[in-house]
């Protein structure tokens, strides 16, 4: 497993067993929250493989019971960024799409098609994922890109170059966040999601100014936005969160909540998208596929080539619109949708996919 790097190898006064005994381990109602220093010490020790497996599992479970505060999560982000993440920023400043790394298992993964369409409309997009990440270990961005013949085993510098050359870039977790990748076996043995599942989506390997993410309910979205504000290494000026399908960054058909925060704002704004008003007049079940990676790759090629103008094309266009809006390249969803449809109808999206495959 990865050892702590870039810092003195000594830790603070808070090994995980002491944190369990004195702070977080008394139960989900009586546990106390950690200070920033305690949370930093904890995650530094985890990345350095210092805790024994039993203590680590208990600590992860205690954090799941009590729910982490934004200050704790922000401290985790800082330690991850300082000790594990290798950032490589492209010149174009893309929107960062950090979908749930453990993937989707029922519905088509539309983020590649949507990201390429947004790129063709002038909004650079970065996505990142690992490979069969616990706990679901289902299909994620890498597996759809592999199905399209796109190179995914890239160094961070190569990913940045891809983003500048094409407008769409993929960062591969083992190559830019090896410390978290080395936790896979421990996380898998837990059998439940841990706070690391949240942390990895916030890694921001392209050092982007805008983040687009997904949530199940609004309080979680607010917690993530507050985490960005609390993390001293997260220089993000805009965060857009929406209710994603299967927890991914594909918009859920129906009435969908969107939360927006801009740097300098004290409050989080939110509004509802009624997807039938934007062409998605169908149910989530209508986006189900048999094989997520294989079928999503085929749908991506068909939609971008103009061979499909059905529900999948409508969903791709709206998801592209959210990416355009999230970066601030459109004032509202309607303007983003118009730009996305133009990129699809003009052939620009198909040409961008060809450039991505040729990179």
C-alpha cells in the first residue's frame, strides 16, 4: 500500500484506536465529531497503512454511523490531495465530473456521450474513475471508454494533453491517486461504502475551477459543497450538484433537484428541473441496458453519429447541457441544451469522438 509522501512521516497524537475510544466510536447518536487535526491525522495514517485491519474497519464503520461533518471531509480531501493525488492541469480549465467510482449496473452510462457533446459545443470536460472500485465494482467511465477504443491507461500529464487536444479528458485513478487505489482490498473486505467513496470523487486531478457531481438528496449536496469550502486544497469556484441516476452523474428522469454554489456566495441556491420539458419525457427504466459498458459504448457512437434520435439522444443532450451550464458557458439549462443539440446535429460531436479515439 502507498506510504505517506511529501510530508514528515511522523503523525500526530491521534491513532485510530484512540479516536475510536475517545471520539467517534461510541455509537451513531453519542459519538463526537473530530477536529480538523484529528481527521487529518486519521487519514494520513490510513494512507500510510499504519492502522491494523480491525481498527481501520471499525473506524470506517464508526464514521459511516455518525456521518462526517464538512470539516472532517475537508480535512480528508486535503490529506488525499497532499499525499496521494498527482494533479496535472490542462490549459483549457475544464469542468470536473467526479461520478461515483463504483459504477452503474442497470442504466446506460451517458457521461461519455454527454461530455464529448459538451466538448464539441466548446465546454471542455474532464472525467475520472478507477477500475471495479468497491463496493459495487460495476461499470464506470473507464469501461465505456475502453469499449470505444479510447486509451485510458494514461499518466496525469497525458490526460491533461488529451483534454487540451480534444476538449474531453480521462484521468485514471491508479495513475493519479495511487494511495486511494491501494485501499481497494481493505474497502472491498468492508462490504459497505466508506467515506473514501466520497473522497475519491472530489480528487479534481485536472485542478478544475468547476465541479459537477450527483447526490440522492439535497442535504448531501449541501454537505459536499460545504466540504469544498472547508478543504484548503480545493480551489473550486463553482459547484453544481444534481440528483443522479444510480448515484452517477447522469440526470434522473422526472423532477430533479439541482444545487448551485459560486465562490463568494454564503448560501446554496437550488432549483428543480422537470425533465419532460427538456425532451426526457420517459422513466428511468427506459434507460436500462443489458450490459452497461458494452451497450453504453454502442449508444454513445450511435447518438453522436446521429443514428439514434430516441430517448438516449434526448438524455445525452440534457446531460451535455448540464455540463455546459456547470462550467458557466450557458446562463441556464435552455441555452446549454440549444448548444448541445447544435453540436449533435452539426456533426461536431461525432468529429470530437473521432479525435478522442485517435488520441
